[in-house]
C-alpha cells in the first residue's frame, strides 16, 4: 500500500499545513473534491466581500447628502462586480496548478474517504477510483456546506445556496426579487448585497431576532437597519411549502407563535439557514474517529482527534465557522508538528476570544461574551455603551445624538476585576474597531484549558499535567500572529506583516 508522510483532505486552511510539510521535503498528498482554495476563496468570505464592498459604497453614497455632499444616485455595475468576483474565485486554478507542479505532492481531484482507521481512497472526479493509501499524519479540513431545510415542494421549485450562487446558478443580472431563508451572517450579508442592486428582498428568520449569536441590543439595532434598507423581514416564521406560480416561487410561511400563514413571492429563493459538516463524505464509520450528534469531529485544544496521527480543524470541528479561526488552528498544528519546537513550547487553541464580523450594512462585530452570557456564567457584570455620535469622527460621518441609526460600542465587563468579557459593535468599520480589543483580550498569560479531556495523545497528557502556560507579550510581533484577526478585514494588513519578521 502506498504511504505518504502527510495527507491533507481539503485545500483551504489545510494548505498552511501542507506548505509546511512540503518545505521539509515530506511526501504529501492533497485531496480536494471541488475548487482548490477552500470555501473562503471559492464560495465564501472573499467573493461575498467583493460584492458587499460595492453594496457598501452605494449605501454610503446615498448617505452623503447628510454631511453636505450632493451626488448623483449610485448604481451597481453588476457586470464589473461579477468580473471581480470571478477573478478571485478563479485563483483556485493557480492554486491547483502550483501543487501539481511540485515533485513531492500528489494533488488529487476527488472525494477522499476512509476505508480503515488510517486508510484512504479517492473517488476521483473523472469517475475513476484510486488505490488505497495511508500516511503517518492525516489532516482533515473538509469544511461544511449549506444545511438544506426540508420544505414541501422545495426540490421541485429549485433554490440557491452560497455554493450554487458561486457556481452554475450565478445570475447574469441581479434578481428582480429574492427570498432569503435565514437571518444569520450569511443571510443578512446577501440581503444587503442584493437590496443594493435594486432587488426586492424578503428575509425570513425562524428565530425571534436576527443575528442570534450577537448581543440582544445589537440584534435589535440591526433589525432597524435591515428594514431601513427596504428589506422586508419576517421574524419567528418557518417555511411550510413552496410552489411555482406564474413564473414566480411562492413560499408559504407560518408564524411560529400564532400559526397564521402568509405567502411571499420572488424570482428566486436562497437558503442561508446554517451549515452542516462535510463529514458524511468521509465514511468515518470505517474509523474510530469521534463526532458529535451533528457530525462535527471532536478535537482537543491541539486539534487532535481521538485517533493517533489524525488531526481535524476548520469548520469541520464545529468550534466556529470562520476562515480566520481555521487559519489560526492550522498555524497551531504547523507550529507544533513542523516548526521544530519542543512540546513545552507548543501552542494550543482557545475559543473564548474568537472575533466575528457580519459585513451587513452597517457592520456588526463582536468578541467574547454577550451581556446575557456573562450573567449566566456568574460574573458580576457591568456594561457601558458609547455611540458614534458622541465622538468628533462619528459626528463628521453624519451621526447625531438621538439618531435611531447611530452606531455604538457596547462593553461587557467583570465589575469585580475590571476584566473585559466582551465587546459588541455596530456601525461603520466595526471590523477594524474590534481588533485592538481582540489583541488586549489575547495578551498576557494563558493557561492550558483542556477541550474534550478524553482526547489526548501521550504528549498532550503530559502537557496538561504540567499545567502548561503561554505568555503573549503585547510588544512582540509573534503575538500579532497568534491573535486572530477577522477575515477579510483591513486589520489583516497589519496581522500578515508578521511573516516578514519570521514571526511564524
């Protein structure tokens, strides 16, 4: 049986690990069933932010008269925006070509799956089947995909997902009308994008508020903002049926509280109602790899699975579905396994300081606990809120005290220790405003905190017993690299500079 030193399944953040292995001359295999580059590049944060940025400028131009700048109405050039979207997506071809050019890498285009504990096979995209092979180290980073909500008539009517939108169903022109199912980050971002093109957008959310992982005050504010963009919002509604009538897709909604039904119509329906792991393609039943009830792979703080020699990171471990979190995990694995470091200098993952940004209009950003979470955790909580309009720059941007669309920052603090527990922002450039606090919350001494204590190699058991600590010096360029930066935001301009100093 063919044996590799390293196999990576997935070509997004896994490429960080792959590149490190390649640089050491190891024999490697890369497996990818879709476009090379992962979700972020080919159907996620990068192409969506190309669209979002164009939509942002349209809304900002509409707001310019309030600060004394008169302009003509802005219009999105869909053809130009689309060209820029696909320019980024098509970088996947260069990524594939690069790995195919390397002597010590076999780049497979197909679906990799387990036939045994550490045995793999690939159903190639050309219809053939590879021979079985194994590896000393296997890294699973297969990501996740849109969770398809079962609705009567949906398959017959047809629908969009982020995968098909940036694939065979990409529209040559904006839709005249669009129903988006899901009021999370993906749904609210696409609602903003298409509303800015002139599409009549209806947003349907099964929960009683939008962006349910945000602080409640943020959720209330983004609802005002979304509706101010002319987007129709149905909260606490579920879809019960879809049919096609007179060339439109008709969605029947039911109010979860009253049971009252409503029909909404549009040219197209887009599903943005959460994600599910791609672990169902791996045939994990042929292994001892543990997953939770939803299929997410269980990993410890060193990204180990319960099977020795197999690691998992990125969306597939269910911790947080962000590319910056996946890169952070891949960097940890790379540091520990390929960085030449002794175990006492190993890094580990912590998920209490994962920053998150929704690029809606306005932007929403947070790190740490919401007020409700902090109270439930038993902290003596005090909060403070400061509005954009209360600062000179905020006034210059056009915000006035009492404006219902005024942005704000909310700080959640442990009163007894004056420790920052969470920061929540809604307003222009929230993604940039968040970063200094993210850096602060990461700085200083951190003690190892076991995740899934039953998952531990011999080395990890020893590190836990030693009560390993790590100090992030706020003055060190290395600390910049070990602190997550929301992707894609301009804060990355500073974060990525670490590599010029060998800060890896």
